[in-house]
C-alpha cells in the first residue's frame, strides 16, 4: 500500500492552533480544550453506524460470538483498554471481548518497529484468534489506512465475520472492507498528526458506546446499575453491596446475607431479595430470563 497522507484530515495543520509554541501554559490548555469540545459532535454524527455495530455485537453474543478489536499504536491500546475493562465491570468472560495490537503485548508500552505496516501480520493475528462467522471484528485506525488493520479486516471478511471499521477520516481505505463503517471526523489535531488526542478521544468514546450499550442489551445492567460486576477488591465489595441496596432498598443485614448466599453475585442477590426466594430459585429465574434481572422478577410474579 502506497503511503499518501497529505489528503487526510487528521494530517492537516490546524489553523486554530498556529503559533501554539509561543503561548503560555494556560493558553495552550484553553486551545486544547476548545478542540476537544468538538469531539462529541463528531461522534454524534456517527450514531446510526454505532447503533448498527451494537446490534451486530449483541446478535454475536447471543450465538456465542466475540467482539475483537484490531489496531496499531494508540488505536490498538484503546481496544485493549476497552476489552480489559469488560470482565470487572460486566462479569464477562475474558475471551468474549478481546483487544489485539500490532506487535503484540510489547507494543502496549513500546513501539514495535514495522508492525503497523505489516498487512500479513494483521491477517495472521486474525487466524491466531480463530475468528469465525459468529464474531464481530472491529478495525481501528485514525488514518483509516493502517496496513495491519487493513490486513485484519480483509482476513475477517474472508472468514465471514461481521467487520466494523472505526476511523477519523472520510472515505478511508477501510470503507470497502467494512460491513459497518464509522468515520468520526474530528478535524486537524492541536499538534499536527498527534492522533492520540482528538482522534483517540473519539475512538475511546465510540468503543465505550459499543460495549456499554451491548452489555446493557445483554442483561448486564438493571436500571442503570452494573449488576454483573466482579467484587475483586475491597472497594468493589463495598460497591457491590451498595448496588444491592440501591436496587432493593433492603437493610444491611439482609443485603449481607443475600450477598454471601449468592456467592457474591450481585444480580442473584437482587433477585433473591426482590422476589423473596432462595439462591437456587433466583439462579433458575435468571437463567430462564437470559440474565435479565427485570425479566426474572416479572417471571417470578407470573409464576406465583
């Protein structure tokens, strides 16, 4: 792939930040803040495509599929960040949402020379993770032309996976490979080409939206409470019990008992308290309700 970046919006000089090198600290920060404020609107313009990606992810999860992010540099790191936060936040299996970066784990902290430019590496990483037709593969690239990402998307397409592209330039090379193309055009960066800034912020917002909405639609949230979280440290134990309290209004003793009886599973404890059933029945109701707390409660009322 020939390298021509002159036409890319993300590679243009930002006229609003010319001579930023002559500004004071506070004035530099004000300029950055002004530019950052444009990101949300750029993402808003992509809402229909983001919604389609969420629907595809939820459908994938229902048949045992996975969400896999492929990116290089900042884009790869953001994919890994989003994926790594799903298990503690939503109790997902670590294999359900996966972030893959060009160059492997070493590239999370240090640049791996040539990895981003290797299309075959993207293809082989897709094969390494045994991508199949049930999966959703999301390629992330600010420029929309990263060879590694292009390679991953090409191979995923060959394997009949649903392919989503996330870029920050219009009509990118990724468009022809994506079933769903999200192009959040945030304009030139404060510092030319530093796409870890506005482009990276837009990417993080989009990935947050994808997984958050998908988890809500998969029964991981009750009201607006993350009731499938893992209590993996002292702070999270306190949060888990507080979530049970907020969902049920129960007293401390009842919450503690349900929390222990449920094996520290917030969802189950909530159903136990709200329906007034032991752990075995709460577990059965949740299984019957596909993990949705609200549906489990309705089922219990119907069965009474």
